[in-house]
C-alpha cells in the first residue's frame, strides 16, 4: 500500500502553481515512476477521488481501477455549502493536522483558499469525457453526504462505462471516520477485484 499526501496536504510541500486536479494527477504519476510501480489500484476520497479518476482517463495503462468516494466531476454535482457540527469538527481536525505535519504550519488559511478556488470550477467533465473512461470504476457515496449530491453519484455510475454504484448507509462525507469497518469492507472487495481483468 502506498499513501500519498497531495501537494500542500500533510507532509507534502507545494509551489506557486495554482491547484488543479490534472496537476495533482501528474504528481501521482511522478510518485509511481519514482517507485517503479507500473500499475496500481487507486482509492480516492473527495479530492483524491477526482485526482484518481482523472488519472484513470489520462493514463489508463497505469490504473487497475478507481474507487471514487464522495466527489463530483462537474460543479453541478456539489451541494451548496452549509456548515454543520460534523463539518466544524472535521475542519478543526484538518487545521490541527496541517499545523502538526506541514512544512508551512502557519499557512493553513492560504492553503484552504487555494484549494477552494480549484474546487469552485473544477473538475468540469462532460458526459462525453466520462464516457471515455475505460478503467474499472466504483462510485461510492455516503447516504448523507454533506457536499455531493447523491443523484450526481448515480449519474457518474450511469455515464462511466461499466461503473458500479455503492451507497453507504447511515454515513456522510466522513464515512471512513464514522464507520471504518463498513468502509474498509467495501474497499477490501474493490481491491480484491481490481486486478481481475489482468488474471
């Protein structure tokens, strides 16, 4: 298993380039190249899901499959932001983690502003873009996701060829924290089938 902190996240640094999902997908390719990994199955949560799916479209030979959890592929798939106690707790945790791990611990607000600007207009995939994806894809969403419309997840699963849809019951955008046993179970099933086409 390889865990990657996207640029500016966790222990990863960032430069002055504006954030884009294509840029972060190129970062992932660079990590694979540096580790001499020819192909991998990708599990992405939120922005990481979008990055993985863009990589699956752009470099399908490197992608055995994408588990796409809790993200949108066009701006219309996102709900209007409404603060909740769960989101507030998660955001406080994000700030604390950033301050503890980042090489620039005092720049959390600037980091959030840069990522938010990306999320405002990206990604913006059309139905034709989605139809060109040829890797195995599982679209997953929590039943009570605070950020992503459930009908958007249905649309993605219907538009990406042979995609699977999983709606996780009684959880939100933060399912890996809320019900880790449930979340890990669907991940294990995904990983177990990701390389079947190569067998």
